[in-house]
C-alpha cells in the first residue's frame, strides 16, 4: 500500500512537471473543488423563481453575481450545481465504459475463438457507427433521466477502449515472459490476471481520464439538445434552457458563458491530464 | 544411460500467409527423431533459422508439433490431458535467449521466483516457499538474496536477469531443461560465468540439458553429444569428440573447419560454405544441403543428391549422419569416400581408403 502511495505521488509530480499536465491538474482541481464545495456554500434552489419581471434575465449585480435566468433564478448558484451533475455523469459513464471496454479488450485480445471474434465484430460495428446520433436516438427512446444518460453514454463509448486494450493485449500476449510462464504451467486465468492485466493497467488509467472528457462532452451534447434530466440540471441542460428561452437573441451573455466555459474547461482539463498521463505511463505509444 | 526423452519424427510446419492469399508452408522442423539421455548435455547446433528454437519449444509442448511423437519418461505427451500436461510442466523447463524479454517487467524478482511454486507447490507453507526462493537466488549467485528479491527486472543487468531466469527454471527441480542460446545475448564478460553456473547446476541437480547454440566450438566445450541441424533436419549426431574430430557430414565438416583450433589441424582445405541458406519455405529437393554442399560439388554434382533425401545412417557407435556419400572418419578429416557408395561413379578422385 505504501509503495502504491509512493507511486501515485510520483505520477502526480510527473504530471505536474509537464506544463500541459499542470494546467490540466489546476483546471480539474478547481472545477472538482467548486463542484464539491460550491453548492454547500452557495446552495441553489430551483424553486426560488422571480416575483417581478425586472428579475428575469437580470444582468450581474452584487446580489446575483452572474445575473438571473429566464425564471429569475441565480445563475452563479445554478452553475455551481451544474458542475456536480456534469462531473457525476462524466465519471460514472466513463466507469461503465472502461469496465466494458477493458473486459472486451482483454478477452478478445487474449482468447482466439468464436466468442472473441464475435466481441471484436461488435466492437468494430460500434466503432463504425456515428456515436453522437446513436446516443441521441437512444436517449430520446429511453427518456430524460440522469441514469439513462449515464447508461447510454457508458454503453456506447467503450469500443475505442476495447480496441486499444485489445491491441496492447495482443502484443503482450506474444511476449516471451508470457510464453515462459505458460511453459511453467500457468493457467490462462493466472496469465490474464497476474501478467497481462498489470501490464495493461497504465493504458487503462490514461484512457479512463480521456474517456471522462469524452463523456462530459457527450452529456453536454445530449443535454443541450434537450435530452438531459430536467430535474438535475447540468451545464449542458443550462445551455439548452438558455437557447430555448432566447437568451442568445437577447444578448444575455451571462446565461450562456458560465456553463459554456465550464464545459470547455472541464473537457480541456481531463484531456490535458489524460494526454500527459498517457505520455508518462505509456512512453512507447508516444512515437505513433 | 537411459533415455529421458524420445522424439519420434517430429515436424513443425507453419502456414505463412502472404498478403492477398496463398500461404507458403514453412517447414521449420522436418521429421526429426532423437533421444535425449538422462543426465547428458546434448547440444543442438545449426545456423540461424534452421529450427533449433522451434524444436526446443515443440519438445516442451510450448509450440504445437504438426506431427510426430514426444515421449517423456515413458509418457506420450500428446496423449495426456491439458491438466496433466500442466502438472508435468514442472519436470521440464526452458531458459530463453533474451533475459530482457523473458521476465515480466511488472513482477518483482521475488514474485517471479515465487510464481512456479504457487502453481505447482501448493503443499508448501508460505515460509517454505520464501526459503526456497531465497535459497535459489543464492544458488544462482544473486546475493544478498533479500535485496535482489525486492528488485524489478529493469534494476538488473543482463547477466543478473539470466540468473533469475535460471533460478526460475530450476526452482521446481525439473529433470530436463532446454536452454535456447542462454548466453548469446549477454556481454562476453559474463558469458563464461553463466555457463559455469549452468554446468555446476547440471552436476549438482542431476539435470539433463538440451543446449541450443549456433556456436559449434561452444557446444564442443560443454556437451556430451552434439546434434547438427540444417534447415529443419538433423544431419549428424554423435558424441562430441566424434562429431568434432570425425565429422561425417559435409555440413558439419564445414562448420568444424572454421573452428580455429580444430581447423588448423585439418590437413585438407577449409570448407567455407558458399551461398545463402535457403529459406525454410523453399527447402531444396533431394538432399536439402546440395545447394551449398562442397562435397556435392567435388563429386561432380551427382544426381542422387538432387533426387533423394539421405536418411540418417550409423557411421560409428552412436554416431549417425545423413549423407549419401559418407566421409570416412579419419583424424585429419581428409575427404574420403565410402567405396560402396561410389561404385557407380567415375574413377574416384581420392584414395578410397584414405590411408
Ligand atoms: N511462429 C512462426 N510462424 C512462422 N514461421 C516461423 C515461426 N517461428 C519460426 N518460424 C520460422 O521457422 C524457421 C525456424 O525458426 P527458429 O526460430 O526455430 O530457428 P532458430 O534455429 O532458432 O534460429 P535462430 O538461431 O535465429 O534463433 C525460420 O525460418 C522461421 O522464420
Ligand atoms: S547427400 Fe550429397 S548434397 Fe547432401 S550432404 Fe551428402 S554430398 Fe552433400
Ligand atoms: Mg532460435
């Protein structure tokens, strides 16, 4: 445990040493910090709507730091609350995606057989499909609910993970140390768990961070199109309401910018950290 | 000495698929029969690509043989179940050429040595396993064992890694070890240490080695018997002194003639092999060596060499060679031919009795 802690600390310090990685870490720390602490310090109550017309689309004031929306709700507070939802969806959807992707990749890379080929066909099929329209179709079929959003994103974004895990497994499987332990009498389960998985983990770690970036973006897209959960408002949902209520036409920039910038910074943060992590953990992949 | 392992007509063919279609068959090992005696060091010698590694792996059931039988200690390895084979694997081990590739980079040295025990020695307590790991690290000269055990392969030098690989191979107390060019990737300075270690272990633990090498002079130094391979076939086998000093196959003879200390003593010319080794996917018909055989040339390119593949035939006790024209073994290695073989030929160019 201690050694693992040390290794984690070392990885953090190496991300920090990279200027892109450092920028990403700062962004993520900031946004995650905000999403945890923000709603506690500045709780958001969606039922707290305007009582007078002057409170609708009101520009930033001392009372409402980022102005108000079409219902007169405080945009600063709803932005803080939205960060939580965006992050939550991004992380949980990625967890689903990574678990499926890693399993499919490990299995289809290690075993050769009917089932394994079938898995690879399914992966290729999903990879060839345009994912965004697919997600939109699925989300509109299954309804607007946070859990549905998470499932839909998680179930559609695993193929790229499966593919890269598979190709790494194929190359590790062919290495001599795998042959040597097989010659000693190691079972397939042992080879997979003890020798292949640990050698694939670094790739999975780096990939996870990158997949979160993609999931955050996918959630924003869905929500922006009005397929988000209307109760648990994410940044994408905020953007959706901003457009639907005509905020853009009226020049209500304080409604559009906070969630918009939030999404960009969040995606950027995960991408920067993910790429740096990939560079550190999988140095050989850098050349390609 | 009793036979530990008998290989009967072993072949390993690969289907090498070309882009776009028709596969070519690579005959990496092509009908090899051979017995390995308990307690001996049998060297397998031959040029790169002649199928030495493939044969070693096929014998240990790492590579699937296309045909042939492998009988280990009376048990036909093809006839036992997968689980039985896995259980038997502790009896035979392989040491690989490249110690940088044969150890898992994410496994500590301790775990690397522990792994065989976890698989086969569930009967031992964890303290006993630990003691075994430590004592084997010391046995291969990795001291202090405690310190080395905590390291990872990338902390160690090539020679140290090869010692780890050796320790991992002997920790289950196997009978038989295939060592595939175990020193060829190492610094010249550590080669002799590793060889000495392997030879010491062989004596101490009563091991049988199949020692694969492309270096005939190395084989000559360490082995009891030598088997010479050419393009997937065994062309000569016999006791070390027999093969080196009374080589009977023109290929062996050419290999011997370039060993400095032996070659010098040979009165005849040195036989430098002409041309490239043909590819294992395009093995010449007849005697597969005829495209490069100096004797075939000297003999005036006889038809028989092109048309029929010579079988191994005994030339002396336990010494066999596969050539239509037996070189009568003589100390000075002059090319002298079997009279009977040559009856149908024009007047001999050499003194038939060689005396
Ligand atoms: N997996 C494989 N698929 C196809 N061909 C193979 C495979 N493994 C080996 N070969 C071919 O089989 C032949 C024998 O190879 P092998 O590695 O056994 O030779 P070797 O005597 O060990 O050579 P070296 O001294 O270079 O190690 C070669 O022509 C090689 O290209
Ligand atoms: S059979 Fe002919 S070609 Fe083959 S080794 Fe003997 S002399 Fe050479
Ligand atoms: Mg080899």
